[in-house]
C-alpha cells in the first residue's frame, strides 16, 4: 500500500476522490519538511509514520484544496454587527504541532555548515 493510500485511509477519505490530491499535497509537504530539516535526500523508512502523522496534521490544520481558511474570531461588535477574524495561519494553534516533531526528527538530522 502506498503512502498516499495509507494517508487517505487515516484521514477517512476514499482513495481516488478529489480530496486525495489535497492529501498527496500534504504528504509531499511533510516529506519536504523532513528532508529539509534533517538535510536528507530521502525520507528514511523509520520516519514513514512520522511523515504520515505530519501530513495528517498539515491536512487538518490548513485544509488544502478547501475554501480559504478563516482564522479564529478576534472580536465581535454588536452595534452595526461587526465580526473580525484573526489570520488563519499565523494564529492557528494547530500549526504548533510542528514543534512537537523536532525531538523525533533531531535523531535523524545531519550536521550542516
């Protein structure tokens, strides 16, 4: 089973539907992140599950292929009914997960100058 098929199953998607492309995009981003952070040419087999977990987090946090993500509500004004939203990516606590992977990825990180 390919990584994309596994990711689709983990996300509850039907493999081959239109959301599979968004899942593949999230998986590609996770693999690129791992390769860049660890300074590797390929993702080692030992990090397959980490790549899938990161891709799931990317997919859920950023909603690729979906409508533009709206950030959290910053303020609500009742007089003239105004609602203001924060930035989707900058204020998204779901993106803090990237810091959680650093400890795992540091074991595979190569020194660079």
